[in-house]
C-alpha cells in the first residue's frame, strides 16, 4: 500500500501566510501550530527534537522547499503542519536558494518506515515544477490544503 499524504494532512494545520521572517521564526511558528493538535503530547520534547535534527543539517532540500522534521516519544501519530512565508526565507538550503514552503513533519519514534515514506512522498510531489509553483502561489491556507489533499487521488487516476 502506498503512503498517502491526505491521511496525515489536516486543514487546521496549514497556514498562509506565516508571520515569521526567519528560519527560526517559521519553524517555531509551525511547531506552535502543530502543538495545538492533540497529536503532540510532549511539545517541549518535540520542539527539541526538531531543532536537534535541524542542527545536524539544514532541512532546506532545495527548489524552495524545507521539510523540518522530528521523530520522538510524545507524538501519537504522524502528522504535519505546512506554511508559506510572506517572503522567501533563508534556510541554508542545499541549493543556496531561499524557501517558499515549509512542511513540518512529526512522527512517533517507532514509525521510522512511515516517517521515511512521508518525507519521500512530499519530496516526490514537490519535485514536479508545476505542482511546486501552484503550491507556492496558493493565496490562502484553504487553497494550499485543497491542492495538497488532492495530489494522492490525482496520481491514482
């Protein structure tokens, strides 16, 4: 069975635009948003895990996308928060370009395979230049959610 993003996407966890203007501010803003859900049982541990991971190597994967993430105890199920900053953010990305969309992925520590599949699925969709530009140009959270939620069904047809 193929992992589907629509199963972990929640319209309440999509924010357009993000208020933050820096890497730290935008990640913290998405952490705050994600921690409002009942999926994150230990917000401080999750935050620390995300920043520990970010300290190892930037999660700015290129082409305007960053996928900060954390696997840890205190996360009940895989979920994500997504945001578009008002202006592109310097993220120390591997291609040196600023980030236009940030996907914060949270996973339980024991769901490594699903965590990797989710990262791969996000990366696969965003590798398509047309999808990427449509996502970056989303005027509001609802439009971005609808685009991303429909990607799984579009690949099945």
